């Protein structure tokens, strides 16, 4: 039998991007929504023509613990560490002001990929941009044994990714190539 079953959808387009659990039995959901209502607030009421990524934490009974609006975006990845903190990765065109002071990359001219860490209570602990073009996507994220994020994605613009040398990645114009980072 199921412990709980919930419906996370509204009148717009809603899609689950990633799901992860913690040691306490909580469920973290990374989703994209263009609906009015959950996860949006009075300051950001929803009904967008382009989906907004959000992070949702549900307790072991399926009740909402917190919901955090992240960015406009379509791709995303999620991992939870042994302390119950959620690491979220994604990409979007409206990320200005999302990074925290002292992050790897604190400025962006528009769209970029991002990686952020949220506490078990939903507080943003850090966030960094990665790259600097709207064509950049972040599609997978995992944590190593020390809790460091590793992530991969794709882009059609080799100037969008801060590559280290030597590199295997040199995309050809209008063709997507993959990248990975630690």
C-alpha cells in the first residue's frame, strides 16, 4: 500500500523534473509550472507563458514543508545530501540576482545554468551561476562522498561554458555538445 499519493498540478502546464528523498522520509520535488497557485506566492502569482522551476519539500505524510520559486526554466536536476539539504541545478533566462555573495560566479548577463543549495528548512545557503548564455542547459546533478556537486548539461555555444584545459568539448556551430563540471 502507498503511504500517501498527492496531486501536484494546476490549470497550466506542470511537469516534475526530479525527485529525491532524505533520511527522515521527506520527499523533495523539482518541478516546472505555469499554473496559478502552488508553488507561487502573492509576489509571484503564476500564470506564466513559460514554466518556472520550483523546489518543493513534502514531509513523510505528503504535506508541504516549503516551496521555493527558483527561475524560469525547463531543465533541472536535484540531489539531497546526508544532512537533508537539497542541491538544485537548472538553467533559465531570468537569473539576475539569484547568486549568493562569494559564489563561484556571481554575475550573469541574462540566462545561465545555476547550482544552489537549500537547507532542510528551505533557506538558500548558496547559489552560483555557471556560464553565460541562454542556450546553456543543466540536466543532471549528483553529490560525491564529500557533498560536492557534480553536474552535466549541454549547450550549442562553446563560449557559454567556462571550460578548463585540456577539454574534450568543442561544440560545432548549431550543434549541441555536452559538458560536465565539479
